[in-house]
C-alpha cells in the first residue's frame, strides 16, 4: 500500500489553492504533475552539468553525454527493450508517431494502394500523421470500429487485414473512453499476417507494466509529461530491424556520419533519428521520473489507481442523469461523462470554481465524439497522488453543478 499523504508532499504544486479552494487535480491524462526529484534533476542539469552533448571533448560535455545515455538505459529497462539503441528520444508521442509515419511511408515497405489500419478511438496524433502521408503515397486508412461501451471490435479487425495491409497503429488505452485495448492479441493477429504494429502508449505507460519484448510490439511510443516527467521529451521504441530499415526523419546534428554535397551518409542507431541538439536535460529528468515510479512500485500505483477508478465509478453512478462515455470492463486511468444536458464546458467551469481541474471537450479524439453523436465530455483522470477524498470533492462538485442547472430550467 502506498502512503499517498506522504507521497503528495513530493509534488509541490499539490498544495496550491485555486479560487480559494485546495487544488483537486484530475487532469492527469492531459499532463501529470512533477515530483521534486524531477524538478531537482532539471535544476541540477542546468546548474552543474550543462553542455551540448556528443560532440564535446571537454568535461561538462562528457558528463552531460553520460547522463543522456544513462537515461536511455533507464528507459530501456523501464519498458524492457532488448537493446538501448532501440530507444529514440523524441519530443513526445506525437513526434514519435510522426517520425514513424513519415519514415515508414518514404520507405519501400509501403506502396501506392497499400493500407494502414488504425482504430476509431485514436487520438488525433495517431490519425493525422498518417493522413499527412497520403500526399506522399496513395495509402488507404482503414478504421477498426468500437461498440457502444467503447470496446474494439476485434473480429472486424481480423476481417479487414489483407495482403495490402502494411502497418497497424492503435492505442494501448483510449484517452477519451479509458478503454484498455487487448494489444497483445492485436499484435499477435497482425503478426500472423506479417504486419508490424505501432502502439500509442501515451495513456498506457503511466498505468500499466509495459514489456515491449513480451508484447512483441514493433513500435511503442509515449510522452514523458504524462508519467511525471517534463514536457518536450518522449520515447519511440522500435525494434532494431525496423529502425534499421527506416530512412531518417529529420536531418542535421548527430544523425550524420559524413556530409558532402555529393554524398551524405547517416549515423548508426539511435543517433540516426536524433537530429539536432537532443533534449538532454529532458531525458535525464524523464529518467528521474521513471526511477521515482519504479521506487514506488508500478504494481502499487496500478492497484491504487484501480481503486480510485472503481470508487469514483460507484460514487458517480449515483448521480442523477449521469452518463458514462466509455463503459468497457477493462478501463484504466479516467472517467469520461456527461450529466443530463449540461454542456461539458459549463460543468468544467463550475468545477474549476471549486478548485477541481478536469478537462472538457473532444479530448483530441473527434471521431469518438462523432461515434456517440456528442460534442464533448467531461473527463476526470487519475494519477498516483489522487485520493478517495478528492473523488468525494469531485462528486459533490458535480452534484452541486447539476443542482444549479436543474434550478435554472
Ligand atoms: N495519444 C494519446 C492516447 C494521448 O492521450 C495523447 C495526449 N493527450 C497523445 C497521443 C499525444 O501526446 P503528446 O501531446 O504528449 O504528444
């Protein structure tokens, strides 16, 4: 069991007041708060060991390089990648998917008329990068549907794979529905047709034990800021065999071996995909965040968050006119909801007045909204530092907002 009250002391922002009320931060699917150790790593990085990495022979450059490469190994261990050069640092999930989309489509692994499969519950970051590539090659996007509860239709997925399918790209967990997808099964099905799979782990890594070798994922991507790390740093894991085959994404910096106007050659992995000055402070701060999570124990965090999810679901069920968007039996991290005809924005604004931070709107997943014929939802999303007391404050806040709107009618 985690001592949450003690753990909360690690997060300076959690003592803040908003509108004269103690902050209840339930917008963790958008970004998580940062523990002091992550903040300290950033300060220490810039205060004591700041120098551009890789190219320097001087002392500071060497220790900064060592810290960046040590961070790569921390990430490798965290998701159990086989090789450390299979870890590419990116700006986040979005950049990692854009990298794979751009490089994959420019490779000879996909041709005009071929197909890529995504799902109907993807974040825009796993839809638009593929659409952008449609101007490079004539590629068809096929979309796995989901049912009224927000569960992917795996039979339909099986039937849509053809010899033209060249990649499957699906989310581990939906940021809107909370659904946890059966990614191991999806990968097995795709692999039985020799099709590689990219998993968008933005909402996966913070709430699940991820073992990329066990999953046999070809690509797994996530963002540092959703797992207590800083913004601007994220991870692309790719199997060596795919990363070797993909052409570089961006040019410049450490990604070259030799440059001339006649012939430029590229560096080995992982540097081939890390053009420009890497975010070496971000990478070390991300490693601090992952160490923090590992020290608390991911199993303990998962148990605590699942308790919060179950507790919140039971409590919220009792609210009149409550409608959950996303009712899979396998959910993690969040609850999306609507109450009667109250607009999500109005609900969010009233909750904010009570110091409660939730997100409202389409959550960058407009196709999910279209599927339910709604404009948006209110989303409460949980992290390791949230408490049952905070859920009680949320439920009381929702009830108060609902009463105000009922009166108005
Ligand atoms: N995919 C999912 C499932 C997400 O929840 C998010 C962030 N909301 C993203 C992708 C994009 O992440 P980022 O903005 O950190 O690149």
